[in-house]
C-alpha cells in the first residue's frame, strides 16, 4: 500500500455513496459515531516514531532497484513517511528531484523482519522495499520502528473494531431479518471480492455452519457459484484456525497501488505535517461512513495447492507460524492468558478430512485477507457489510458470537476492548509501553505473523486494564494531538537521532 500522501486524503468516495434507499441511511442516525470519528481522525495524526538523519540506515527499493540514504523517518498513524537523499550522481537541489516517499501500512501487516547476509533488515510491503542497517549498533532504531508500527496498526485495528460494533448496532437493529442473521445455523451465501495478487477478484462466499461437529464450520471462497466442491475452493478459513479479528475498514482502493511504483514524490505532494507545519484535516463523519467498504480479516487463511502459487505473490505474506518459546518474568506471568477469542491456546489446527480444501498440510497459509461484499441493487452498502460480517463472526466464534456479543472494555474478546474515553486517545499509557514491547519480544519470534502480535497486544491490554489507578498514568489527549500550534503534533512515542534518543525504551 504505497502511495503519495496527498492521494490518500483525496480518494474518499463521493457524497452520493453515503446516502442509501434505507430509511436509517441518513447521517443523523449515525450521530453516536462522532466520538469514534474523532478518535479515528486523531489516530491518523498521531506521530508514533521520528528519526532524523539515521546515517547508517538506508532504504532499498526492489523495482526499480534503488538505494536511498535517509534524512528523516516519520510514522504518523499508519503512514510511514520517508525523506530520502538523492541517489548517487543526482543533484539533490535540482528542481526536478523529488525526495518524499510515503508507505501506507493501513489494511495490511506491512512490516516484517528479514535477514540479508550479515544485515538485519526491516521489510516493507512484502519485500517491495526494506530498511537496511549494516552496523549492529543501529539495530535498536529498526527495532523501535518495528514496535512503533505494530503499536500504530494495533490501535488502528482496535478503533475500527469499535466503529464496526457501532455500525452493526445501528444497521442491524433496523434489519427485519436480523434474528435470522444471528441464528447459529444461518448459512450465508453471496458474491464478494477478495484482494489477491494486486487486484480484486470476484468470488462466491459460503459461510458454512451446517455441521454440528466442532471444527467443521468454515468460511469458503469459491471461484464461482456453479459448484461448492473442494475442487472449486479458492481459499478458506476454519473456526479451528488462529483467528483474531474481523472488522470494517476504509476503502483500500487508493492505497492498494502497485508496490513497484515506490518512487519519491515532490514536497508539494507530501502532507505539510511531514515538513513541520500543522494541517487541519479533520474528516467529517460523512467521509468516514462513505469510506467503509471492506472487511479485514486478521488470522490464518488456507489456500489449496492450485491457488497457492497465485496467492504467494500477492500482498499477503506467507508464514509457517512457528511460535518461539517465551522467556522473561513478564512473559511468563502473562503467557497463561495468551488465548484465542474462544479461550483456547493458540495452536495449529489439526483438523483433517478427506476433502482436499480441508487438508491443512497441503495448503499454503496467509495471515490476513481483505473481503469486499458486493451490494445488491437497492441494498445499502453498509447493510451488505453487516449481512456478511455477522455470519462470519458467528462461524469463527469472534466477540462472543454465536451467542451474545461481548461489550465490556475489559474483555479481550470484545470489539471495544480498551476503547479510550475522550479526551484520552491512547490505548496504552506511556509508562506501559516498555513492558508491552518487552512482553511481545519475549513471547514472539521475529518470524511470527502479524496476527500473533495483535493477540499478544490484546492480552497485555486486558491485563493492564485490571490495574488500579491506571487513569493516573500518562495518556495523550485530543488537544495534544489535534491542538493548534507548531508543536501540537510532536507527541511521538519514539524520537531518535544518531546521537540522541528519548525513546520510551531507553
């Protein structure tokens, strides 16, 4: 998801797409979302990481192959903004030289560790680019950037889970057949689109809850609606998999651009905040609703052999999902609570039947999936998303389903886990961050998939919420992030240079 920053803010669907034929599809029915809209907008502006003049870190781009020295790295919301020097032989002061690169980490894991010879690298967008730090002394900077990316993406996911809960409540209460949708035996069948290999692919979705046997409930995506045999399966998700989240997200069309187009942009295309000035970009509630088009699933997805090769080159990363042994007192104290939404330990599925689509050993595995329901004529887009999400959540046992939704802020299985109460906008206090990162480092290995970091962060957050006097700790507020003044955005968790660091970890 690599784009110019300017494009990200200009690609929101138009006003016409918000209104619908349903009576509830008027903006005033969604007034309860306004505090969440403020939280979402604030998270987009929050700076998680700043590093000036990292002399020993370079940015290597795969296609076309380029190696850039870096002047500045900023992680703002889910946007990684990089100011690069001109390549060797290029005049950095030339008018035609463009030196600003933006990488959008929304709706994808986006960041992972990779080893290249003697260097440890931070890989971006499944290898489209990577940060390379040759001297071992600079590795902590990349580790801090990785932690900041995990935190930013986790907070974004949590906020949009809360948005998902509100949309389901508002829209679902107006559907005449809501009882049928919530029924445990309801089998959803409809067309949707999956994002595979850089493009949206039309598939037929079947949420199969017909079996009463544990491990038989699955979400299957077929190549067409002519057959539901295993030979026609493109990919599937099982209730016994490592399943973390399913949530509504903004239209990713603008950010799902060709990863090979990772070229510097001019300063005019970069958000002014990156250059040090303030910008008022508080999107309206209308804009938020207009952008909700897609379901993001975070967890294991299985691809039978015939489709695995096609998926292997997509933006979805493959992983063997091996767990490293936990160590350290903090990890040990929390390891017993590192569980799935259904309160069982995160282990690989052992379910195997004669059907080829259900033989995990023969399948490749990815760690997330973007699903875009296709609305029928006369059906509001948000209604189509609710009709798809409810059966999927019930099938996978997410958030208390197929029973009642869990609604408390202190439950790791809830859609609103740890939701900040305005004016607070942080999920974690600044004092909690060192322990959070220590916990995840001890519990997980660098090769673990993104959804395991999400699970670990949820467990740590749930435990933190139980601590007395937590409200007295240091949390950023709305005015800290969105206030006026040149320094209003300078609330970064990590602020580093080659010689000085004020990181929360140090």
